[in-house]
C-alpha cells in the first residue's frame, strides 16, 4: 500500500527513534511511504489557539501535498497530536465549501488546493494497522510473538477525543485498538486507569507541577498494574512519559523507571527486528528489561 | 416500542452518617433499552430500595441535576440510554458512581457547592457593564455580536465537565472547564466592560486558563456541546492576541514561541521552545530574564538526559533547517495575520455537517 506520509516534527526532532523505527517497520508491512518533506507543522493545537484560520490553512497545505502523491491510498501520520490537530482542521475545512475556498486561495501560489469529499483520509499508523492491514493479516506476519510481555497502552488524548471528530461512530473500536494490537502481537495488554488520560505534555512549560503529576500518576498506575512497559502512538506523550520520567518521580514521591515504547518499536519487535535497529537504546528510561525479555523469546 | 429487557445496575453506595465505607450494590431493572439510566435508578428506588440518593428533576437534560459517572464516563443519567450503557459496561453490568473531582454527600449526590459553584463564583459570573444603559432603555446588542458566546451560554451547570477534567484530577485548585466557559460568556459579551481585567486575572492565576491540559475530556462529555476547552482557548486567544498579556505562567510565551518558530522554520525547533517560552517568545529574553534563567536551569537535568540518551544531539539543539518552501509558509502567516478580523468558523453555529451534504439532502428532499 502506497501512502503519503507525514512524520511530524517531534519524530524528526527529539524522538528520532520513532522516525527510524517506522522506516524499518514499513517495508515489513508492504507500506510504501512517500514522505511529505516539504510539509509544515500541524500546529499541535497551539497555532489553532493563536489563530484558527492559520492552523486550517497550514494543514490544508499538508493535505493538498498529500493529495498530490500519485497512487497513494491516503495520508499516514505517526503522532496522536498530529492526528487530532489535523482532524480538527479537516473537520472545519470539510464543513464549508466557501470557507475552504478562502483557505485554498492561500495555497494557490504553490499550485496547491485541498479537495474535500471522496474517500481521502488521514490516519495514524495505529488506524492503518487496524483498518487497512487488519489484525488478522498482521498476526500472520508476526515472527516473534511478544509472549509474556505485559504492555500498558497509552493513547494520547488527541487520538481518542472528541470521539465524534475522530471517527469513533464509524469505527467504535478506535479507543480499543492498542489493546487489540498488543494481543495480536502475542503480548498481554495491561489494564490500568491512565490509558486514555493526559500525559501532561501540553502543560510542561505552563504548569510543570500539574504536568508531571499527570505523567507520574499514569506511570505509577501502569507499574502497579504489573506492566513491563508502556506503548504510545504519540511522541509528545513519549517526551513527558520517558524524557521527563526521572523528573516526574519527585511529583508522585516514588521511584518509577518503566520504559515507554513507540508504537512502531513494539510492532517491529514482533516482526522480528532487533531492539537496536529500532532505536531502543535512545530512550531516557533504559529499555534493557524489555530487551532481555525479547531476547529470551528469541531463544525459546 | 422495544421490548422490556433486564439490565444489571451496579451502584456506588455511600452514607457518611453510617460510618461505613463506600460499597457497590447490584440491582436488576426491567426497561426498554431506549429508556435512560436515570429511569433505571428510579425504578430501583421505587421497587427495591428507596434510600438510594440521587438528584434529579426534569429528566430531559435541561436542569442538569443528575450528573454521575456511568461505566467510568461522566454523563447525565437522564441523557444516557440504558441499552447504550449496557453495551459499554463490563461483564454485563452498568456501573453508576457519583461524579469525580467533587466530594460525595451521599450515594450519587456530589457536593456541587464545594467545587463547582465555588469556582463559578471565582470568575465573577455576572455582567459588569461598560457604561450605564441609555436613559430609560435596556442595552441593545445586535444578535450577531452575541453569536460568539452562544455556545458558552448553552451551559446548564451540571458539572459533568468538572467531573471529567483531567487537570483538576491532579490540581484541585484549577478553576476548571465550567467556570472558565462561564468566564468567556462575559469576556465575549460586547456589553461587558471588564474584558481586559478578567483576562489578566485568569491569565495570571497559576490555576487559570494556562492550567488547562488540552485533553478534550470536557468537550467529550458535555451534554450540551458547550465545548468548554474551546472557550478556554478563546480566552487564551483574546489574552495573547488582543491584549498581549504577558503572564508569569508562560502562557503568552509558549504560544508566541511556538507560532514564531513555525513562522521561521516551518517545523518545530524543539530546542528553542522552552527558552523562548520562558522569555515571552524571545530566545534572548528567555535566557537573560531571571525567572527565565531559573526555569531553564530547572530543565537542565532533562536536557542532559536527552543528550546522554542520544535523542538530542548538540547539532540538533543548535541548528534547525527551514523547510525548502518556507517563504511560502511565511506568506500564509503574513496574509492571514494581517486581516483586520479573525476568521473563525464555529461549527456549533454553522453545523458540523458539510454544506455539500446539506445541499444534497435539501435536493433529495425537493425531489421526493
């Protein structure tokens, strides 16, 4: 399947292991990714907070670029926040042809125009796995079932709320996909309170206490539920849950130390890739225990 | 009418006067699936145990009395079909608990006074007129001028958004979604004379508009589509763009930093986001201003950990490439930011369904 691919800013910035692992995993799933390397930031909700029309125009530009990729089934992103911020803009652009026309005038100089309607879509890698590839087909590709690995899903707000905008009426299992995926890969999905809560990242510059209390609490809940690691489709969640984890300990007054995997890393492990190829050495919280368990699986 | 079915309710019971801890109690109810969870609770009260405490009145999502959590999700009991609740319940049970983020008075009755109403009063929830009304007349406002606040005015003060708020879950002092939506109702009202003072107050409060974690939980649960988080974003937009309020919470700085970086580079230069946020958007000010330098120092261990893990390289921290067509991106910024008025498509007003779909429906209706 050929896809226009929007990797987002953070996967090429502070979480390079996300971008790298996606590149390794895509061919194993027969995904041909055409990277939109001229596209701009989705605005992460902050540009929409500043000026809605500006956010809509910037994302219309990205959508228009994706629509120009010949033979692409749609557009793929690898960030819950991109998904949410872009879906929000797409909803407005799709709602009014007059408004869309006005926004498109800003794209004219580049020969771009976002065309609404039809079957065009923008889906996170998680949704691609569930809806385009399918968990049954994926199961057949698993080379190393993640048996015995207890994984706590962490979705990221933007990919599950508001449910109507994010297509849960049509795909009611979108807020269950991570658990279903973990099981399809042979792992054990851990239930805990924080799976669909906020990692706190949007507040890290404005209220560090509220932000890190959120991160710390969900990590602690996952540990108490017996998880070996978390997995998330959102690199911003990853920054608060992994990079800030040592700092978050103070705010929940306990030791944490639980690794947080990016979605393609977890898929890659099950497809037989080695932790090193997936950039698992580039985490702040060491992934050694997960790596050791995976190595034991390979030996078994 | 659909046939009556048996549903299993699991209700959280608590009576502080008994001295006993809270517990779960199971009840069976017989109702058609389109009836409400509230109907189920009332049937239990009627047939089995009249001592269950719940507030309710209109049964039609108008009075906002029966806010609870159904299968963990905050909602009005009268506005939730019992059949739908059974579909999302676990092991066949529909769990009903009192709302979150508020103390419990008894069973399903939350202490709205202790949290919700107190926070609403915090935002001065009445009009402070800019001037005396014209002699012998009322204030007359053109209808268009009120469109912007219609959504906030739809609030019925049920507290369901407060119950679901994920910032308040870790920071009980957060003013919260309902009260801040109420604040916007007056900030956006053309007759109010305290717009700037209100915004300054809510921007400077560490538990004000910049303590919202942007999680959409309130948007998701609101039974009246008030989208409280969107109203908080409107407050932020007015505080930063209209009044340039440079608050001590870095709210202004964070927005300014983010927007400046995208205008400059097209994608996010993460290494500059924090220092700029601490300096009202300016990289130099963020490092020189005492509070900025202090906050940056606090982030140093995290930065070192990033460098050590190999996530962040010194090159990446210092250099960030512009997009190949960044000139075009800047032109878009310039064209849109130089409008006199902000163009905001409000789907609450125009409808979420696309105009093409509406047109097609109208056409179809005309044909038949």
